[in-house]
């Protein structure tokens, strides 16, 4: 196992996404020599369980990144802004799940199936997109490449795990209170989430949009290399634990049939079409949870657009996996495959891109 | 109280909507002289509680409508198709909550604030729109009248009570099973509804749309008198007990600002604007449940439409009340006010439209 010698840090290792990152690294047999589990002061000293073994999480300081090849960050924007440059200065390549660096013009924002080549010559930080953007963009890419995109309208049905462990416990607590006939309590969300739909994900911007909605607009444009793509979005939190769903209405440049769209979607790596109304087969949050794929269904012509240039469909994916951890690991795989891990390359450990390596072609 | 002499039948009196109809008739002090509670064979003989008194529900036969002035139907399409003509033949005016008669060109389809005048010369049946259409159309009317509508995209977040009492119990049962750590059971929906989002409301049509989605398209056009209005819809069931939410994206004929749209919406009777991002104030299912109003918020410019001709917003209303029972009673009020209750008019009991009557101007 001579190539399994990368030193990988997970920053935010006690969080919902951080723990999923560790799991996905193991599942995909990423060539980890040394795994460092790091967290902010609030969580350092806690333990996490890996394959049955208990590991203590250490404080994320600049020094903690000495010798690290790849650092997967999921500890929030403040931690990323402060620590990512320190990690990069020590030779690590940072794959950052926060929104801190995504719209920095020097930082590639990457969905593994869509734009891995944007990482060539990266500045040490690669940004992992927002979860609701992540699952949408590979599907839009198929339409962009085949016929061109005019306008996209997306309304989301987002799981509480996107907010974190506290939000999962808040929904669980409210549901238990309901069953017990007791009053519900809330602390994470501004309103009760159980048996409700909150049209607010993240904070509000001055233009009346939430940050989540605006992320989907701006990140989609950047990843798809369509700076003028017209996107409208309402982001909504619903009482689901894991997996985001999205109702999508697309106006295309040329005519396209639902059958052709299904073919195009099926051809995208990591995208699975589930679409048979006769058996009520369509993507579902409860079924997508735990999977790395993006599921698409309910594909149909949108009659409100002339000339068969309209499509409507439904996209579901596990927001913790493809929407966060899995894509981060897939970015790491693509960096390794292309020999673009900075410090590793500096130390002459490349080539990593040899055919038939354990790394596979997941990117 | 000389005008409180109408004989009113509620057909489907044991159902969720039927019971709400009885409640709304009482709350709004509709001039009921005699109240007949009817149901199909499956439910006849059951009892319902009205203001603390227990009443037995009788079998809905043709004869049961003898002497009835107004019959509020909410017993499903089959019962409406069979019984409504029998009731009309006996002189009753039927207000039907099923989809059976809605698209019949001779039958008015009415939202009380929007098109009550469509009932002039009605054939004995007036149709009550689908719940998800109901809450949307008064808001769209404001834009139609002020600047004109080009295209509407709507994605729904619908409560289980729209399906009926069995669905409420199914969600409740699945949530209790989750809390108890037991497997969930389902019978009403094709998939688990707890902690899930089902992109299927009602059955599928050949064009890939669900009947619910297609109802919203065709019923909106009929009510708004816009036979060519371009509408795209995805209808989704979520684990909410009462009140439907809708994410709406509208393309208008002329430029409009969010402020102007809020003014227009506020001016529609029965529509309440709740819109202050700084305090996380927006319409919520849990707050709308039990109210007769339609709540609108999250009003903002849609930047994906050029020339300030795009708006996005969020609409919430109690699907059992304004979405069904309240509008049915408001239709009855409008019929009485205008002297358009057929049998009553035939019996010379009019005029009902006298100023200052107990009936009010709810229509």
C-alpha cells in the first residue's frame, strides 16, 4: 500500500458533516496514511468513534497542520477564514465546506462530476459548494451541454441535518413533545420546525433573499461557467432529517423531450434516474439518505414554456454525503489523481494518477 | 332572526372538511334554520359533535335533499357525481368541494374574493376549487388586475389533512412509531410521509403530471378568466398536519416592485401580508392553521426576469378552511346576498341582500 501515505486532517471532526467525511474517506478507501481529527475550542477534547475505535479530537491550530497533505474543513465560515490560510501556509491543500471562500475568484468551486479541471493551479484552497447547489448542478450540466440553459426556477425542501446536530435534536425533541402532548421548545430555528415549512434557510440579505437562496444562484453560475444564468430560488426547511429535495423548472435554449432529458441525466456519473409514475417511483428523501448518488425523477415537459423548451423535474440527494462529505472526498480524489495536491507534489510523492490505482475514477 | 330560515345540508359531514364546514357555518353565523348532516353508506349512522351536542349523520339519498336550500358537498367525486344532480332536481343549490364538476363549462368555479359574479344564472351546482388553487388565485388576481400575468411557477408544500382523516392518523402513527423506535406502517400514501417529501399529490395523468398539479393549472385559468395563462406546478406532500404552503414565481406583463405588490396583496379581502425578514416574519403553516385568511410574505424581486417583471413570494393558508370549508360557506353567503339560491328564490324568500343583514359582506 505504498501510495496510502497521505496525511489527511478533518477539521470539524465532531460535527455531522465532519463525521460523515471520516466515514466516506474509509468507505471510498481514500489513501490515508495518517488521519488527524481537529476541531475548534468548543469541541476539541471530545471523542469520535471510527470503526469501533474511540479517537480524541485535537484543537485546530496552525501547528496542527504541519505535515498535512489534505485538510477537509467543515467547521463553519469563521474557522475556515482563520485556519485555512494557516494550513495552506504549511503546505496543506484545503477542501473547504464552508461558504467562506466559495465566491473568491481565485478559489475553484468544484462539483466533482462538473468542473474538476477548474482546480488546475489552485491556490491551496478548493471550495465545496453549498449542499442545495451541489445536487442540482450535475443535472443542469447535462442540459447545458446538450442544448443550453435559459432560466432555472428551484424551490427546495431541505433537511434539518443541513443545519447540524443541534437541529436534528431540535426536530427530534419537538416530535417527541408532540407525541407526549407537551409544548415544543426551539432554539436553533426561529420557529417550530416539526410539522411546519420554514421559508428561511440561513440569514436574510438586503435584497430580500436568504443567503442560501443567493448561494444557489451565484454558486451555480460559477460552477457551470454561466455567469449570466438566470436563476430564481426559494429555499425552505421542512421536517426531514436527511436529504434535500428540489422542485426544478428549467427553460432551455432548444426543444427537448422528457425521454431525451432522462437519457442525458442517466449519462452523468453519480446521477440516477428514478422515474416511473405507474409504480409511484420517484426520488425520496428517506430513500436517498445514506447514498452518494443524486436521484432525479418526475421528468416532464413544462407546458408553460413554448416550443418544448421547458422541463420540470425533482432532484433528491443526501445533503451530508454528496451535498457535503462525499463531494469533498471526491475533490480530494481528483486532486490526487491529477497530481494537484500541492505539498505532496512538492515532496515528489506523485505520480498519483497511475491507471488502476486504488483511488479509482470517482472524480 | 327572520332570515335564518335556510335549510342547509352538509354531505360528507363526518369527514375532516365536512366537520370544518359545520364549524364555519356556525362561526360565521350563516342563516341556518335546519341543518341536515348527511354521508355515504360508509359513514351514515356515525355521530358528530356540534357545540357539545351529538348528532347522528343520515344516509345521503335523493330524498334527503327534499326542502334543502343549500347543500355543501365534501364526500368525494363519486358521491358528487351521483348525488348533486339529485339534490339540484329537488331544488337545492349544491356547493361542491370535489373535482367532479369544476371543469364543466356550465358550472361556475368560484373563489369568493375573485369571481362571485360567475355564479349569475348558475345551473344549480357551484364548484369549490382545489385547496392549493384556492389560496393562490386571490393573490394572482391582484397582479392580473394591476399589471397582467405572463407565467406562474408554483411548488407546493401540502399538509396531510388535504387527504383526509386517515392521512392525519397515518402521519401521527408514523411519528409515534419513530419515537418508539418501531417500524412505520403506511396505507394511505404510497411511501412514508413522516420525515419525507412526496412529489405526488393525487394520481398521475398520462402527461406525467399529477391530477393535483393539473388542477392547479386548469382551475387557475378558469377562475381568473385567463384561459391561456402559462402555469407550471410541482405539488408535494410534506409532513405537516394543517395548512398548505406555496413557493410562487410570477412573470408579469409590466414592471412591479415588491412594495407595490405588497400593497396590492394587502388590498385583497381575506389576504394578509406577513413580511418582515428582520424579525423572521413570514407566513407559516403552524400559524395559519385555524385561520380563514390567506397569508403572503417573502415578497421580493425575481432577478431572473428582466425589467423588474418578476416577483417571488410565499403563500400559506389553512387548506381545510379557506382552502375548502370557508370558501364553500363564503360562496353560500354570496349566493344568499345576491338572491341566487335557486329554491329559496323560487319560494319567494328573497331578498337576502338587504344591507346590514347578519350575513355580512364576507363574499
